[in-house]
C-alpha cells in the first residue's frame, strides 16, 4: 500500500515538474504507450521462458546450475545473428513492423503451447524447441517495439523516453519474479489438494497395501516395518513432483493468454511507422 501511494505521488510530481525525469505526457502518443506496454509484457514473458525450465529441471530432475546453463545460452547466443537479421527486415519500407511484432508474439505463444505438454519424462533437450522459437521471437518483438517508440519522437524527447524504458525494464523484472513465485505457489497448492483429494476418493477401491506388502516385499526386507513409512514418503514426493509439473503447464497457459492480449493490443493501438531513410549525399559544387 505504501509503495503504491509513493508511486502515485511520484507520477503526479513528474507530471507537473518543469524538468521531469520522465515526461509522462509522452504516454498520450499511442505508439509510445503501446511500445512501453508491449515491452513490459515481453520482459515478463522472457523471465518465464528461462525460469520455468530451470525450476523444473532443478526440482524434478535434480539438475545443477551448470547443467541448466546451456538452455539460457541457446537462447542468448543465436540472437547475436537474429537481431541484425530482424533489423534488416524491418528496414524494408514495404514491411510493416507491426506485423513483424505480432508474428513474434505468435511465435512466443507457440513456444508456450509446446511447454504445456510438459511431463515427468522431460529433460533439458525437450526444452530446446521452445528455446529455438524464442531465439527468433524475441528479436521480432524487441526491434519493432523500439521502432514504434522512437520513430515519432523529436530530438529533445530522447532522454525522457530512455528513462521511461529503463523504468519499465526494472518494473517488469520485479513483477515477473513476484508473479512467477505467486503462480508456482498457488497452482502447486491447488494441484496438490486435487491429487490428494482424488487419492482419498479412490483409496478404498485399491487393494490393501498391507496384503500387497506381505506377499511381495516382506520376504526380501530385513525390516518389513519400514515399508509403510518409506511408501508414504515416496507418495508425498510423487504428489509434490506432479503438482510442480502441472503448475509449470498452468504457467505456460497463462503466458499464452498474455501473448494473446499483447497481439490484441497491437492490433488496435499503434499506428504504422516507417524506417528512417539515409540522407541523400550532398552534390559537389563546382
């Protein structure tokens, strides 16, 4: 509550200040408002793209950080080639950068749809198709967003939009971490409750565990009495693992919804901008 109040005071101060750090009035321009909203959403999506596989591989497959690093590198390094390629495409005047932007959001949505098929058999290699789609999707979103934000600005507006972009990046990172933690916690609790409730409904239709234990396990165990506690421990571990997997799938579904909202936003809010033309060379005077 205090943070919200202070942020509101900050916005009012920036609106009326003679030399503000952020020129809030720039948000009246549709392209700038769209660019900042889209940038905020895409940065949240980018955090999810890396965090969900890392969390799954660490919690379910017991991967160490050095084993999850190749996934992040597979997203980051190829973009050194993808970014200039997308920039060259957006510099073609016949191509509307808004269409490139929405195509990139569509690819991101497709990558999250692939993630909804996650199961306990997935390892690091199963996330590589998601990473490859992200390699092209993120530049296809970021480059058009920068074009929409900068093409309609005057020379004196540059410092103000720069500060607003940096603020958006910081807020998106904080919101993404908090949102991801909340989604994991709530969805894991929900699925854990549903799985345990289902087990409670069907437990009387299953064969008694004591009879199965006496016939199969007791002859091979030094301490048959330890089977019950071990079985209960394994059961709770399996419920926790399945709850986490289902929570990951739910988060991917939420991110598909975010991509859909951003596509709808970019269908109606921004107006078309054109890439800058190179200055004509001055003719040599005789």
